[in-house]
């Protein structure tokens, strides 16, 4: 599909790629990994044709189309959201406009006969192309992708310039996915996506029919999507087949073998050098010494990547809080006419590890600010428990660093005396090494400021942590340092993160925020998703049945916050209770079976109607292609109108069919 041949790229004295030969083949989904600064973004830009190599070739097929999503810097304006994303189908939209223009021209009675026939032929060709390329489903496809990436229906008519930077990246991603380039290049596509949008993107990319090369610091996302990892380090690219987790195992094994070979080589070189130094000036050993010197000079030293130190961190000591950490009672919050939270009651106890989940804009950060006391509620009360020592890491925490202080001074100023010896280790764990610690905070990049803010947080004593997206802009190694520290944290943890691996490792309770309310689920995120899917299936099945035909629903045995996945142990029922449970289960099974049968019947009916309409279209087109068809203008006009009507009817039937298929796949 695309190949690098002896490619070299450098910036000044720094060589990123040195004589690299590498390829991406059809159907592969490649995760590009490597340390910060190794050249991952530069490689993507070269594959996209935006940067040129210093030497070597990038070989592409003539028909290759490349779609590239950068990390930032995109801005859309001049269209509504829906119009902008629909530009992914620009050729089809142009064909649609031309079809409409021809229809108006054909309706003109003053049109000359020769031109009339020419336009009809062109109309037929364009209509056939439009149908073949599924042009009648453009609106449906655009809506599905926009909603999958987290846009609401009411956003579709908003001007694109009203969206913030993170949403601008989603607009660009939506256009790329709909354009379906034959090579898709994505640089941190999950940076601005919430968990629901990430889950949707995982499924979309897993089914993508063309090669994908992506950079991501989301381990769960990489495991779910990629089929191969390309490790960019030491100016070379090494391929590892499989998921990111398998890559880690293989990479560590390879590194261990490489380090062992390096040790053996160093020992052999030391022995040779000792022999040369010892016998250099002895005439009887001259031949042997010269032989050793030639061998020594021919040795190519084995290069080993620098070993990253694993930082094992323990939070500074802090007294335990009381059993009740915090309570919200009937709390409400609105911004103007927009009600974000309404009549919220929440009880948090010591040791809770809670993840707040919801689409962007649903109110997660608002709830975090209320919990932290950074913002007062419009109604209701917030009560803090006994001896609670809280740290709040806001989304904009990185912007609160004092710009005149150095990296080291920033941590030293807030560190307890006993933690000062740990400062250099903590900074190393967050990629501040060597002279980096003397940089002023004001000159750091956005990612570096985030890493420094997280490191500062780890040094402050606390028994309750409220963290609003602390993993943004962190690389995988830095995330591991933070994750290990939080996993060992003995206090109360409430956090927002869009990193699925992070949430899975830490959360033991889930709070879903949305529609002005909250729902507490006592379990992991995976269990919460299972419970949510089960309820959505039940709702969808119930919606398909007429009210009179529905089996009576049993009274709820437990609230939504008490549901468990199938692995949870069930309590055996006895006697009448067992018979009643079996009756209700049988009734529910029959109801689901009837719903499935009805759906299948409706799909079969639609497929039959679509086939009949398409046959009618072919028959009409055969009429239009017959000799002398255009001799009688009135008769031909009737057939042409019939053809257009059939095309639109097929489009409507296809939309109904796709909606039923989507319901079936839930």
C-alpha cells in the first residue's frame, strides 16, 4: 500500500530516521509508538506528503488517497456543522446539484431536440453514478458519524466557527471518516473525545476497510483497534504483530536480549582492549596485537535504548478523613437558561474510587467544581466531612503554574520537607531530565505544563483527590507513573478521565452524569457498560411491541444502581417465587422473540420492496435507452418523471432498512 525505502530524516544534528525501510500493507491498522521526540508526528506528516525526507523514497500507488488528522491547528468556518462535514461527499453533492439543474432544464419547453437528448443521456449517467455511490444515504451517514463523535442533533445547524478547539478536531475527524481515504493517518485522535465517542471510534476503525496508521497514548484504544505496532526508536522502525499489550511483552523480551548482547559485547571489547594495551609494545605479540586492533575497529557497537526508571511513588502521609467524606443535598446549578444539574443528592464515603462519565458538555466538570467547593451551587447544600484534606486538579491546572519559577522550584515550593529527596525521581518519571528541571514554567509546552502540574499534585498531602482529566497530554510512561501512584493511594478518589484503561484500573464506582441528573453504579466501568446495554436492549424491545401485546413487566427487584453482570452470583429462588420468576422470564423471552420476528419480517418486506423498485428502475432505464424513445417528448417526460420518483422511493426505503439494521445490531 505505501512503502518507505532507505528513508532518512533529520532536524539539524538530530537524526530521527536513518536509512529506514518499512511498509504498510492493505488491511493493517498500525499503532505508531515510541518515546517522546522520536519522530512519530514527523513520520505521519511525511506519509501525508506534508514534509519531505532528506533522502530515500516514499512509494505510493497512483490511486492512493491519504487522509491526515493532525493533533491541533484546525479551524472550520463559513458553513454549518452538517454542511461542513457533508463536504466529505463533495463529488456526489456536485453530481446532485447537476442532476437538479438538468431536471430544470428538461422541464423547459423551449429546449431544442438535440440538446434535450444530450441532457437525458447525461442525466441517466449521473443518476446511475449517484445511486451506485449510495448518494441517497449522504444525510444518514453524516448524522450517524456526527452523533457517534458526540455531536447532538441541535448542533447540526450551528456555525462551525462557534465550536471550540476540541470540537473542531472532531469536525475534521468526522470529515475524514466519511471521506474514507485509502490510507488514514491519525495523530492522537482520542485527545478530545469522551469515553462514549472513543468507544464508537474503536468500533468504526476496527471495521475500516483500508489501512490505518495512528499515534495514541490510550492503551485500551490501541489494544481495541490495532493489528500491528510499529516501534520508532533509535532512528529505526521495528514491527510487532498484535495488540499493544502483546507488543509490550515482545518489546521487553527483545530489549532484555539486546541488553544481554550489549553486555557480552562490552565484556569482549574490554578483553580485547586489555590484550592490546598489555602487549602493544612486545615484539613477540605484534602480529596478535595487530589482529586484535583490526577486529576491535570492525566491531559495530550495539545500541540500546536508555532504560526508563520506574518511579515507585508513595503519597506523603496525611491523617485519615472521617467515614463520610462529602455530601450534596438537593444541589442545582444553571448557567443562564441552561440547567446543568438539578436536585442532585450524593453521598461519598472514605475509600470510594469514583469515575464520573458522560459525554462532553453533560456537566462532569461542573459537578467536580461543586464537589471541590470551587463553585457554589445555586440551590442545595454541600457538606464536607471530618478532617478532609482535599486536592482539586482542575482541567486548567496547567495554566495555574507560576511562569517565573523553574520546573524544580515549582515542585520544591509545594513539597513537604520529607518529600524533597523524591523531587528529582518524580520529575524523571514525568520526562523532566537533565537541564529540563531548570526551564521556566512559562516556556514549557502545553503537554509539559500538564506533566509538571500532575507531578506537583503528587507531592501535596491529601486524603481526598478530585482530578478533572489529569491524563490529558500525558504520554504512556507518565500515565503509568500517575496510575501506579493513584492505585496505591489509600484515600478517597473522584476523577474524570477519557482514558478507558485508566478508568478500568481505578474506578470501583461509576457516576453517570446527564440530563441534569446523576446515576450511581456500584461497580467497574465494564460492568456499568454491560448494565447500560442491557437496559437499552430492554427499552428497544419494549418500544417495538404494541402496548396491548406486551407481556406484563415484573416489578423491579433492584434499582439500576444495583444491577450486576452475568458473572454476579444469583440467589436461588424457592417454591412459588421460583415459578413466578420462570413465568416472567418465559414471558420476557417470548416478547423478545416476537420483537425479533417482527423486525425480521419488516426487514424482509423492505428488501422485497427495494428489489421490486430497483427492477422497475432497470426496466425504465431500458425504455429510456430504446431507439426512438425521445421522439415523443411528452411520453418520454412521463417515463423520466417515473424514473426520478422510483429513485427517491428507493432512497426512502433504504433509509428505513438501515434504521432497522441499526436497531437489530444494538
